[in-house]
C-alpha cells in the first residue's frame, strides 16, 4: 500500500513539471499577453483601422479591386512583421519596432487617401 509520504514527492514533481510545460512551452500564451501590451495594441489597432478604410474606399469606388488587394496585402505584411517582432521579444514589440511599424502605417495611410 502507498502511504501519503510516498505520494507527496511524486505529486510535487508532477505539479512542477506541469507548471514548467504550461509556462514555457506554450507560445500562444505569449501571443495573448502581447496583444494587450500598449505598443503592440496601438500598431494592431492602426492596422485594423487601415483595413476598414481600404474596404470603405473600395465600396465607394475610390479604389479599384487590384489597388484594394495590394493595400490589403501590404497591411497584412505589416501585421506579420509585428507578430514576428513580438515573437522575438517574448510577446511584445520594442519602441524602435513600434516606430518602424508606425512609419509603414503612415506611408500606407497616405496611399489609401481620405
């Protein structure tokens, strides 16, 4: 029969193993945290807003289909770059990366227009 003293070290080892796997082995957790980081949130919010502007201008006829597709593709590239930068820094972006992404968003916004 197993006594409580024999089960206790095994249970501690199991809990410790689970904690290590849960915290270190789950990159999705880092991504979730990063979306709430102020710098990352700002860049992602701008990208979302730009996509809405592109769709609006396409509906209004101010952009052709190929122009809208190219702008959406550029916007998705900016978001992919933000995600890659965040992966390198544990789920957030640096100020330098934020500035670079904002410059790209500014250039994209000038192309979109209104």
